C-alpha cells in the first residue's frame, strides 16, 4: 500500500494491492474516485506538483499515468 497527498492538500491517493488507486477528499475523508487500469499490484503513487496528473508504479516497473483535470 502506498499513499500520496496532492500539493494543494485536497486529495489523498492510496495505491492498493487490488491494482486500483483510491482517491479521498482529505478534509472530509469521503471517496473522491477510483482509478484502475493496471494488471499488476501497485507499489507507489505520486501526484504531479500542479495536481493535473497522478502516476502509479507496479511491482514489475510499469508506470501508469492518469489525467485528473
């Protein structure tokens, strides 16, 4: 499990063993979305500093990138 917080502090992303990234509103704790697309377990997650994208890395070195805006 890996966690990242967006630069503006609004979103928390959690990369899980089920190959999905779960987004949460940091202030309320409510779900803000789910990102999928990996056939492998995710081990790392990071927001782009401007908050427009989120990247996640798999156990075999694949990097997935999602547009958030």
